[in-house]
């Protein structure tokens, strides 16, 4: 749900002038207004349309177009077509795009290290637990912290739980030894791979498929919808269902853009986003299940179910990632997250 304070932001004097001028011009030419929307919102993301994030963005676009009657146009750019991981947040700050939904793992490197708490391996047992954190006080506090980096946090979206892929099954720490594993730019994820004896290689999502295909990296961790839609099966035929970590997103906008909107447009965008996020969050588990069923039928893909005992061994092995986060952030946030989980 998009917080009420976000839809109640004040408007800047420049925007008031622009709106007054717009009203005059609009009255003079209804036709011109119909041809050219008053607001253009570019929504850039790095994954395929057929993923929870891709579907959420398309639902947001459809809802805005349906409700705004031509006043607001949303353009969605999937697959890093407009901006990739390395430049999308800077583009947002500079006003070269109005909305993004980076994975939570990417905010640490952008100056909000608290988001790396979501990367802790085996922190969450299921999506219901994730939501106790994202949809409660802890989640609200985290979204507000994005303001420190000139981003307006609007809401959370799930993808799901990550599984390991490689050219062999990855069941025990011994299987990880020496592998170069692509990770997102997160200290916790790098520490997790080092703790397993692997070498973390930070790469933007848009370069991952090529890096796996050319052998620059040997393995990757992804929710199944990303593994499937990136077509990783030919190079990563072994998928071990480790379920070891969560991957989700925060939808962010540029605070200046948001403040520049007329209150009615801001409210419209806020409620369309709330509905689109609910849609995406309903879809995430279903798309994960669907991807699993597709992979079971895909020739050449070998699925390995990690057992409870194997998971317990991996879980013990990745403790250094937890210790590192506690050292770098202090205990407070982790305690709050664990309290939220316990309260459920
Ligand atoms: C995404 O789902 O947006 C990409 C995650 C990744 O970089 O692995």
C-alpha cells in the first residue's frame, strides 16, 4: 500500500506555475491535450515482462491509462532496455526516468545498507514472513530511509526465493568450492558465497546470461522466474532447490517528480501502484510454481531438491554473512526484523 504521506506531498511553486499555464493551454485546446499527455512516467526495470516485476509494471501502466483518461502516460521499459543495474538509480536522481523497482539487494550499494538485511540467507521461511517485515513498521521505516539518497520509496514487491544453478548440483559447501558465482552488488551476498568457499563475482543482471554463457562465471542464484525468462538452462542445466534467500523489490520514484504532480494525479498514481503491487504480490508465488512446472518439463534441466539436513549444513556454513551484517549495521535493525517475525 502506498503511504498516505506520499500522496500528500506539497507542490513546488514551479509546478503551480506550470499547472496554471497548462490549464490555460488546456482550455484553449482540448485536442492538443488529448494528443499529448500532461505527465509522462517512464518505468524502467531489468527483468523480462513475464515475471512478477514485469507483470506488476504492466498492470500499473494499464490501471493508470484506464483511470487517467489520457492525462498520464506510462511507458514501461523491461530487460534493461532503458537503464541497467549500474546506472538506473543515478538516472532516477537525474530525472532521466521516473520509476524503478530495483531488487532490495541493490540499495546497499546505493547508500542505504539497511536493505541488505533482506539478503541474509535463511532469514525468511516463506513469503508470509517476508510480508510481516515489508508491510509493517520495519518496511515503512526502510522506505523512508531511501529519502537519504534522493529516492522516494513507494512500496514493496515480492519475486520469491532464490535457487542455485550451475553445471552441477550444489547441495553442500564442498560443491561450491572454487566456483565463481554471479551475485548482485550486496556485501551480504558476497559474504554468503565466500562463506561457502565460492568466489562472488558482482555483475549487473543484464550481463549475467552472457557471463554464464561465456564461462566468465560458473553459477548463479535466482528465483525460478528469472532463471527461466533469462534462458539460463543451456548453460546452467543443474538447478538445486536450496530456497536459501529472498529476492524482492522496492518501487522508487524521484521525489521532485512526485512533488511536481497535481494532487489528483499523485493520488491516482499512488492508488494504481497500490493495486498493481497487490496484483504482483498475488502473482509471485503462482509464477514461481509455474516456472517450476515448466522446468520439470524442460529437456536437459536437472532439478535437485535440497533436503532438510543439507539445508541445515548450508545454513550453518553461511553464518559469517550474518555476523558481518551484525558488525556493519549493529544489532538494532536485525532485532526489529526478528521481533516482527516472532510477532506473527
Ligand atoms: C531482478 O529481479 O530485478 C534482478 C535480480 C538480479 O540482479 O539477480
